[in-house]
C-alpha cells in the first residue's frame, strides 16, 4: 500500500499543466463547436435565432404575465398552463417561457408566462397587453384581478444591453490595469485571455444547457469574472515568488515555474471552487426561479473559471513570457555592439554606452587571466583602463 501511495504522490508531484496545453485548448474548442451546432439547429428549426440562443426579454423587450391561481396552480398546472398559453398566443404572440411560481403562502401560487413584443411602439405594446390581460382574466371570473403583467420596451432593453456591455468592458479593463501594475504585462495578457475564455465558455454552456440569458445572467457573469481572476492571481503570485531569485537571468524555465505554482495552489483552487459550488447548487435547487436563473450560470462559470485558471492561464503566461524574452534578446543583439580595445587606438571619444566585457582566456601552461575591461565614464567621455 505504501508503495502504491508513493507512486501516486510522485505522479501528482510530476503533474504538468504546460505539457497538457494542447489538450486544454481542445476542450473549449469542442464546447464552442457544440454550442454553435445547437444554435444553428434550433434556429433553423424555429426560424428564430434569438430564441435558439436563449436571449431573454430583458435584452429584446417583452412581457411577463403572472396568473395567480392559488393551490390550484400546483394541482392542475398542466391544464391551466396549456389553456392560458393558448389564449395568449391567440393574439399573435409566441410564449417562450412558462413556469410555476410557488410562494410560501399557497394562495399566492402563480403561473408565469413570458413572450416577446411584436411591435416597437410602446403604446401598441401596452394596448395588446391589456387585451391579453382582460382575456386571461375572463377565464377565471371567480378570481377577478388575478392577472398582472410587466412589460419591457425595446428602448429599455437596448439600454440595459448597452449598460451590461459597458459593465463587462470596464471590469475587464480595470483587472488588466491592476495585473499590469501588480505583476507583469505578460501576466496581464494571459489573465485577460483566460477571462475571455470564461465569458465565451459560460455563454456556450448556457446555450447548451438552455439557460435563459437575462439581467441575472449578466450579474452572474461579472461575479464569475471576479472569482476566476482571484484564482488566477493566486497562481501568478506564486509564479512571481519563484521568479524573484531569477530576475535578470536568461533562459528561464517558465514552464517549470508555472507547473510548480499550479501544484502548490491546486488544493486551494479545488477546495474553494468546490465549497462555493456546493452552496450555489443548494440555492439553485431550493431557491425560487429568479434565484435559479442566477445560480445556474454561476455553476457553469465556476467550472469554466477553474479550468482556465489552472489549465490555461499558466501555459499562456509561460509561452508569452518565453516569446517575449526571445524577442527582447534578439532586439538587444541587433542593437548592441561590442567593442574591443585596439593597440593603436586605446581611447575612443565617441559618446556611446558600451557593455563591459570580461571574458577569461586560457593560455597553455599558465593560469587563466581575465581580459582587460574598458568601461565608459560620462565624466570625461573617455575609456579608463581597468585591470
């Protein structure tokens, strides 16, 4: 048993995310392709690609109708929902969402219907909604006033969509500035690419799982961005600790440093994500539909964020840092010039800054002797000879 345990630990100690970089890039690509297939298939069959994506009325404009039926809404949900849906759709709209809303008080149990507006004129929308409300209310004469609706116009939906985009852009920009100040430019680029991965994967997973995209979804996305960048920063902070003794050195093993940083923080990343996911999952199971619309995208985002922080951010950082060092060294070799002392011309008055050269020359039968170094001084613009 002890031998097997040791083998397992040795394999874990040799775990390398940089060696799995190609596999890590394939996983999100496959998920994205599946999401595109789902959108194309559902959009082609229904003729409405916004419904295929799952865009809610918050971003396209629409109406929510609540029909309060008490305990009967639970006992005869199928018959009531079917009859009310038929009545609503008789006015030329298409119901895209039907959900039972259970309250603590059984008398307030209701069935919710959502449909998108068929006109951009707010007055026409209000008139149509009033007609629908009256028709549904007449279905239950014994419960007058049990129908209520809330409408979101196209202007309000566009305004909400633009503000959501601005909120996401500002969040990403501030994170980029913070990481550049706290870490390095390459760390910032790697972190932003990982965040973009989280956004795209969260969107793809919500499309595959048929989760509605509304204002709660935007709040969930901003939450995931903040949570994911926290995991990434923890790993980059460990990378920075390993990099401190190597500052100014060349041929740094960024892949090895990144692998050590991931191994050191793996337990922390797994535990924090798992404990958070347990609480969010319980809220999604036990909470109301509104809470569920927020929690389900959070769960999908936690999975995407954990994957990007551990499997993508470090390989990206290592690859970009290595490429940046090569580019910097190539530029230095191209611009830098090494000057050697000539016997006939011991001094040079040109105002250039030269790199000191101290090489060791081996002579047969003698001890190695350092070559003469000529160091530039700004005081008298000459080279002083130093032994």
